[in-house]
C-alpha cells in the first residue's frame, strides 16, 4: 500500500511538472509582459498543491481521475495564457507606439463604432480627434456658411459635397494642436476625391483602421444610439445604456439615426468604400467591429502598434 501511494504521488508530481512545463518559458520567467506562471495559473483558477502533502487526493479520486483533472486544467491554463497575452498586447500598444504626433484614420460604415473607438484612442494616444460628422453638426447648429450648405445633404442621409468638407478638414489639420499632438481623422476621407485631396496636400497617415460590420447589425446600432449632449459620450439603449438616471433623461437621438435614413447612408458608404480603402492599402488594417467594444479596442491597439513598428 505504501509503495502504491508513493508511486502515485510520484506520477502526480510528474503530471504536474508537465503541466507547468507546458507554460511557455517566456512567461515562466518574469516576462516583458509582466505575466508569470503563477498569475497565469491564478487566472485559470487552479489550486494545485505543489507540496503534495495531501497524497490522499490520489487515493480518494484515483490516479486516472487526477490525471483527467490535470488535463482539463492544462486547457484552462492555455486559454488563460491567451487572454493574458491579448490583454498585455493592448496595454503595450501605446508604449509600442512610443511617439507623439501619431496620424491616424478610422473608417467604417455608419454606426460601425468609429466614434466609440475614437473616445478610447484619443485618451490612449493623446491625438486630436477630428470627426467630420461632429464638425458638420456643429456648423449646422451654429448656422455657419458650411453648415447652411451641409444641412440638406445631412438631413437626407447623403454625403456633403467634397468641395464643402475638404476645406474644413484642410484648415483644421493646419492648426497647431494637430501638428503637435497628431490627429485622428474620423469619417474622412469618405470619397476618392477626399482621399486625393489629402494626398495632393501631402497629408499622409501612420495607420488606416477599418471597422468591418455587416449591414444588418448596423441598422440596430443606429436606431438604438443616443448621445449625451453634456459629455458627448455615445450610448446604446440596448447594448450600453447609462446607469445614471439624470444622464438617461438628457440623452439625444440624432436626426439621421432612423431606419429610413440609414439605408441611404449605407448606399453612399458602399459606393465609395473600396476606392477609399484602396488609397491606403499599405497602412490599412481591417478589424472585426462586431465584437464587444473593449475587444475591438484591443485589436485597434495592436493594429496601430503593428504599423508603427513596420
Ligand atoms: P458621421 O457622424 O460621421 O456618421 P457615420 O459615418 O454615419 O458614423 P456614425 O457617427 O453614425 O457611427 P460611428 O461609426 O461613429 O458609430 P458609433 O461609435 O457612434 O456623419 C454624419 C453625416 O455627416 C453623414 O451622413 C454625411 O452627411 C456627413 N459627413 C460626415 N463626414 C463626411 C465626409 N467626409 N464627406 C461627406 N459627408 C460627410 O456607434 C454606433 C452605436 O453602436 C452606438 O450606439 C454605440 O454605443 C454602438 N456600438 C459601438 N460599438 C459597438 C460594439 N462594438 N458593439 C455593440 N455596439 C456598439
């Protein structure tokens, strides 16, 4: 009996050693990601008794079952390591960018999540967020000349003519904050003419981020979207409603966020998207925009890091 117990304990020790050996050596040591075997095991919710004082576990469960538990834990460890790696890649992204004055373009269909991601990107990289939609809505509200020209197109869900919007963006990019901090163009360029205008002005970018979301998902996102006029924060009545009753009461819906108008907006988008993407094929990264915002954000961080490193 004593012999059986000792050999079982030895076998268990061997199994556990192989579980630990499974963890890549780059993570076993204090890795550049800051992850250790211990933390990965914690993430996998493992409670391994590395002293093996409690050999009765083997006696109670039998060696086969213990081996099975270890096999299952191996799989859990693997997924925990993947999660740790994804999280730390995104944490490392701003540091990987490591330079100020990034020049970024984010594109995608109406309601693909551009504005939502821009809130995160501008915090992480300190760039100036230039949303042509926001600029035009402000111009309409103020009743400026640009606003007057843009209003009827926007109300119909159509694109504002290139000659109206190109000058607005060109002037804004010339301002000192964009030159110092870099910029994030959101919703521009949206036509081949706008992309050509940027190129002719010698404006180049570090990364072109494209959020890919199928049309059927976009309609639901559009009709449920609400914006806080005080903070500018974007909410969704189903996916991300505000917790605060006061915020909920003051939320606004955009005039063009109706099912009818989004169909026109999508037509305009599909008519131009391939040509615009073609202008940025060398710095372009397609990202699955259907995942949760924090998952999309991690992919965006990795995309920026990859283009800065290239
Ligand atoms: P603009 O304001 O740029 O509108 P858009 O391109 O249609 O994009 P949206 O603002 O509707 O969506 P978004 O991608 O920012 O999505 P969001 O993050 O809000 O342009 C408006 C108009 O201005 C145009 O139609 C045109 O007339 C004119 N215009 C602008 N630029 C122009 C240009 N360059 N040339 C000519 N005309 C121009 O997210 C949408 C919703 O989904 C939110 O409720 C959000 O909470 C939710 N959501 C976001 N991400 C996720 C996620 N991952 N999962 C679930 N829900 C999510």
